[in-house]
């Protein structure tokens, strides 16, 4: 059994704040880099479609140059779904895309690749075995490229819609290239309990994404309802305190899939986003 964590005695800001490109979905890749940097952000969670669109016309050297010119780190890329339980042609297409993106991770120096655990119902032993096999295969392919896979528990998934099950699956695979992405939205709107945070440690927690919700019942919450952390009702402080307790020193990204926020210029997202993130992580 996991014991309760004593949160006392942990001070300072060891976690690294970042902003996910999906917060500015409508803008171009290079605009995000320049405007986030101007807004005080030094680390960005990449959005695969933007990266791939940029590289259709530009080179890897161009990618590296614009990051260097703006002193921007890109340690994480999100996301890919349809990988774990798909079958037939859909599975072949998903894995071909995964292989291309894993190679891009290696070429671009991206350390962590977020994969959604989006297993559809109905759930049976055959599906569970397929998910286990897929996770092991993904972890092996990632390790061959020096990359880590962070599976994100999805509140609507038939399997691993909570942190405890995600942690069990990662432990069963037993490879250090496979870990967990903790998304505060799915944690709060799914069946996870705050006690489940005790299943997360510095070995299996690879990435964290945060947001908030206001005046929205959890049963009806959608990604489009995400707002800046600290402006809503999600109890984020226990999450931050647990991260401090386990000495988590990796990245925590602001992730807002809100069409209203997509209308805000990326420069302002960089400015207000970093203020909100620093306030949250220093709480």
C-alpha cells in the first residue's frame, strides 16, 4: 500500500514551467516561438501538427536556428492517439505516423513524446493484451531513438482513465523509456482520486499538464472549457505539493484547448501564461 506523503519542508521552484503550443492553435510555429519567448517563456511543449507543417517548407536546421535565436527549449511534443488499441489499417497508419514522429524526436532533440491512452469500449482481455503489447512496442521503439513515451490517462478511456491503472501498466512494461503524463484536466474530470497521486514518483512521472475549470460540473467538462490555472475550481495545490514532495524537477506545461483563448495573441499567452504558471508552481 502507498502511504500518505508528508508535504512539509519543500521550498523553492524546482519544476520548470512551459507553455503548450496548442494554447495558440491558430498561429504559425515560428510565431509561437518568437512571441512566447518575448512573453517570458523559455520552454514550449510542441504540437505535432504545427511542427510537421513547419518542416514541410523548412529544414531541421531552420527549426534549430529559430529555437536558438529565441533561447527556447522544446523538451516535449504532444500528442498522438489511436496507437494502443486500434486494429487493421487504422493501426498500420497510426504506427507509421508514430515511427515518423519518433524519428523527428531524435532529429529535433525532443526528449518526451506524449501518447494518449484512448482505449474505446467495450473492454475485454484481448483489448487489454493489445494495449500492453502496444505500450511495450512503443517503449522499445522510443528507447532505440533515445526518446521517452509519456502515456496520458484520458478520462473518457475504457482503460487507464485514472492514474493508478496508468501506473500499473507502466510498471508491467518495466522499461525506463515508458512513463506517465499527468494532465490535471483528465485527473480532475476522470475517476482518479487525489490519493492516486501517491502512485507518481520521479521514475514514472515524465511530464505534467495543467489548466483550470470554472462553474463546470465534471461530468460535462470539455477540453474547450479549460482556462488559466488559478482562475477556476480545480484543486491544483495538492498536485503541486505532491510534485514538490517527490522532488519533481521536470516540465509542467500550461495546456489550454479553448477556442476563446486561441483568439488571444501568442505574445499575451506567453505573458499571462507564465505569470499564472510561476504563481501556481510557487504556491
